[in-house]
């Protein structure tokens, strides 16, 4: 009798499962509707429109006129576009490793047990929350101005200061320093990765007489390589899209002498100042392509330096 009852329960469950699965699917799609609307309306739709506009001449006031590849051909002959590409590439090559190194070093320091460690972690993370704001960019502009704090400190030691943001040799450097200062997000991720490394490995290495440098390069770096890989990809993508700091510090001009003319800033000038939206769209797609290629290269090279606990590869 009990077996018969169990069999009936199984049959009832089987009969109810299709309806139950259908209801769950409907509920899932209902919750996904806001995201789907946002994705198709605010992401995919504008991307397709931008791709079409990149092959047109469009000034926002008249109808787009198909010009084929003219925008792309003109782009590679544009001296300001070339200058913007060089500035952005220089920024990425210098700022990304500098920021990651700073984040890793601070994370190692904050991984130690000390009084008030939570306050220190919050303090170091705070610049990442404020660094992308207009207010911080304005503060940075005043800080490196002729009468700013930097020159006041230098004057105290008898060193003649200058307008750092007004000098073509140093203006980009001030923005790189600002980007490096915003290492908090990467630092938190590094800190989480450091806490996942088994302490027994460090203890065993110490017993074997390993030096601190050997422990760092033979244990910490290999086990932290997946986290380094993640931070590298995220910072690489973000650095190609720097805009706010360059716009505020250069007052939207990209000066002096195009030294802070970032790619996104020039894209903004073309699209919303000169109303060459077709040209700006072409610039945007070239940027998407470059970011995609750079990210792909990082993924392809990761098999040589990213290590996982199970010995697997990405």
C-alpha cells in the first residue's frame, strides 16, 4: 500500500511539473523584462544606430547621408585624431601598471593585522568613490595650478614651481597621478585575493628558509595571478574611456598643445561641439575595436602567466 501511495505521489509530481516549470519560466521572464527593455532600448538599439551612423554624414539637424567608409578614411588622416590616440595609448601604458602596482602594494600592507585596519582600508578606498567626480577633477586642477598646494610645498623648500596643467610636458602626468590615486577598487579585490592564499604555504616557506622576495614571487604572485588578470582587464577597459578628468582639467580643449586630448574627449568635441555625429560614431566603433583587441590579447597571453589552484588554464 505504501509503495502504491508513493507511486501515486510521483505521478502527481510528474503531472504538476510541466505546469510548475512553465509558471517559473513566466515569472523569470517577468522579472527580466525591465532588464531586457533597458538592454534593447539603451544598449543594443543605440549600438546598432551608432554603427549605421558611422557610415553616414550626420549633423544632428538634417537626415543622415550615406558616405560609406569616408569617416574611417578621414579619421586616419586627421592629425588631431592621431594625437588623441597617442595621448590615450600613453596614458594606458603608464597609468594601468602604475595603478595596479600601487593597489597591490597597499593591499599587502593592509593584509597585516594592526589596530584600526578598517579605518585604513576605508581611507584608501575612498578616492575610488570620489575620483571620477567633477568636484575632484576641479580640486586636482587647483592643486596643480600655479598657486596650488603643490607649488606652495615646492616653494617651502625653495624650488620654483610652475603651472603643471598648463605645461604640455607635465599636463598628462597630472592626470596619470590622479588615475593612480584612484586605486581603491583594485586594492579591495587584491586584498580579497590575498586573504584566499593559505597561510600554511607561507609558514612552510619560512621554515624552509625562503626569503621574503622568494615568497612574494614564488607564492603570492602565482596564486594571485587570476586576480591580477581580472584587475588588468577591468583597468585596461576603463583607462581607454577616461573623459571627466581630461575634460575638466583642460576645460574641454585637450590642451595645452593636445597634451591632454584623450580619445573620448576628441570624440565628444566632434559629436557634440562640431556636430559631426557620423564621424564621432566611427571614432566610437574604432575605440570598441581597439578595446576588444587589447582585451583579447590579454586573454590570449594569460595562459602563460595566470595560474589556478587546480592547475587549469583559462
